[in-house]
C-alpha cells in the first residue's frame, strides 16, 4: 500500500499551485487563449498564475519558518523559476518570438 505519511497534504497543494501557476502565466504572457479560473483571456491567465503563486507563498509562510523555506532546495527552485517568469517572461517572448 502506498504510504504518504512523510508527505503532508499542504505540501502537495503548495507544489501543485507552484506547478500550475507556471503554464497559466506563460500562456497568458504569450497571449494564448487557455481556460483558467478567470476565463479564456490572456490577462485572466496571468492573474490566475499570479494568484496561485501568491497563495503558495502564503501557505509556505504559514506552514514553515522563513529559515526552513530557505533550506529547502526543491521549494526554492520551483519558486525561482516562477519568479523569473513573472519578471522576465514577457521580455524573453519579445526577444525570441519570430517576426
């Protein structure tokens, strides 16, 4: 039988939120119509990605101390990738998009 005692349900939710925020944000900045919580618009997908990212951060801070978060490489890696796309995603699309 699968044992999940070492994994907390809240950790699973945090990971799912971080992982799901990325495609919604990427598709939003690429202006692809994709269904999200706020409809099919690209602005809605950006907002949905940011909302998931913020909820994940809040859950992390409620569940763990700031020092514990800084010592977890998996969490830091996931947060770094989402954070970089939040700030540099639009720039990279403009830079590498075919004209």
